[in-house]
């Protein structure tokens, strides 16, 4: 069976995102241009020797036995993401959280072993809330020590790596909601000096801004629920690894734990990825205009956007993200308490108060009541996540319309 046809001669990421992993099985009657959705849970082989062979198949071999082990739709998604990230293979997962879990298992598995058991995980202090909880309630609870550091402070990171001797380091390419940027190349060098492995959750930056594996990371993870899917209609995740052994370990645990992505979801994510380059570039252009406008608004006391020269890692962002600055903006409403923020958000007419990011729609979230709800007020404030801070995920609507909505909501809230 050869369902995944890969045209030759495709180099540019924009081309690969459109064609890689796509197109149906070669049949006498014609090849479907779009890969069909394979709902079958089992696969029949011409003889038992072929079935035996298919049982040995690895991710990317285009051999299927049972849907929990993989199917043509997840294989197509894995192929396009492997190409997009410059990896050796990928494992499609049911969510960003299951992708992070598998990545931690794969990175924590010693070379030559099949038993996942990290000795020590060093993680960024600014991780997505559920990732923090996964480390605390799952890994720490199973006696894997976890410590935290600020990955934007390279000296502190080096000293944490030297003192804790972690075998796994986990960071996000852009933190939430303060949009701090980690220098992947510099961090990878420090991590590799201690023979540890670096996982980068690049959900916020996507392969359009950068490819962490080509900058030295060992594993890159995405919540496909965000930019990859892009249309608020699918939940998924993906792990892409720089070496085959980590792909095999991630795949082995995906099959055992049943963290597989369904064929319909894989199709939706693959379809989203075809327009990823167009969407993300448009979102970045919109975000730059909106950040400028917000900076000139007297009702706003501070704007955090990597494209503004005032951002602490503005220069690094420009270099690392090839001139793009992402489509996330955080800002503080001047002298606003919780009620004033609620008023502002309720006055928005176009921008949606939905707890996610990376969609075609512009979304607003209030970290104090959503992503950082479980953090004590004191810790939140120490981290710089104040009660007047909101986060915007800029969509593909007309920038003028988004700006007009923000302007009217500000005017009507004060
Ligand atoms: C940076 C980041 N990583 C991982 C996740 C988890 O993804 P999912 O909700 O698809 O499990 C999220 C969700 O918001 C996220 O923002």
C-alpha cells in the first residue's frame, strides 16, 4: 500500500507545507489529489508474511496494521511536520499535552534503553499552566526531580544545568503571556555540554518563524490545536525529533498509551497546515500594526510585543525568527482593576474572548482568570503578570477592523 505520495523537487517550506504527506493512493482510476480520510481501524494485507512485516513498521514506513499504531492520515501529518521542522520523524498526538508527555518520556529515555526515566528535568519557570501541572503532579509525583529557571537568563540557566545535571531541559520558544524569547541556539549549546536533551514547545512561533531542531534542539513540540490547525475546530499535538531513536521511543509510548490522533483530526490539522505560511505571515503583519496603535493609546500603560524596540529580546527575536515577530501581543490597561478589565473585554464586539491562540479569529484572554488562575496573586505579580494585563492572539481579519474594535472598547470602558 502506498497512500502517501510525495512529489519530488520541493525545497521551500511554503511548497512542502502544501504538498508533503498529501495525495492519495495510486489507483488505476486516478490518484485523489487530497488524501482521503481513512476511518478503518484495521488493515488487511495480501498474505501473513506482509502482515508480519507491517507489524515491524516504524513511523513513516507507510505500513498499517491497527489505527492506534498509525494510519495514512496521521502518517501524512507526521510527514509534513517532519519536513517543516527538519526532523528525523514525528508522532501525531491527541493533544498538545499528550505530545509534551511523550516528548518528556522520549527525551528522558537514556540512550540504548527503552525505559523512560528522566533523572532530573529542568524546566522554564514560564511554562503553560498545564505543562507546569504535568511536571508537578506526574513527574515530580513519580520521584523525578523537577527544577525551574529563567531561560532568558543564560548565566542562570548555565548554573542551573551545572548544579542539577538534568538529562532533560524543557522550554517554550516564546513564553505566555509575557512573550519572553528563549535563545534556542545558545541554550542548546549549554544543555548539550552536559549531555542533556533540549525540548522546545514552539506552539507560539510555528515552523514559519523558526525551526528549533535546526537551531540545536532535540525535540520540538506543538499544540496543533493552535496555529497548525488554526481554525478553532480541532484538538491535536505533534512531537518532532532530531534523531530516530527518540522518534521510536515516542512512537512506542504513543502506541502503548493510546495517545494517537484520530483520522478526522489528522486531516483537519493537515489541511490547516497548507495555509500556515499565509496565515502566520498575515497575522504577524496585523500584529505589528496593532502593537503600534496600542503603544499610542493613552488608555494603555504598556505593550509587550517582540517587534517593538522596547521588548527586552527585540534583537534576538528579529535574528531568530527571520524578521518576523509573531502574532501575540500582551498589554496593560492603565490603572485598571479586575472590573475595568472585565468591562473592556465585554465591550469588544469583534475580538473573541476565547481561551486559546493561533486561530484565524482574533482572540483575547485575561491571564489572571484563565491561564494563571491557579497561581497565587503574589507569585503572579512577582512574575510580572499583573491584574491589568490581557493577551491578544491576532487573527487574519482586517487590521483596521481589529484596531477599531480595540479603540471603541477602550473609549467605552473609561
Ligand atoms: C504553549 C502551549 N503548549 C501546550 C498547550 C497544550 O495544548 P492542548 O490544549 O492542545 O493540549 C498549550 C495550550 O494552550 C499551549 O499554549
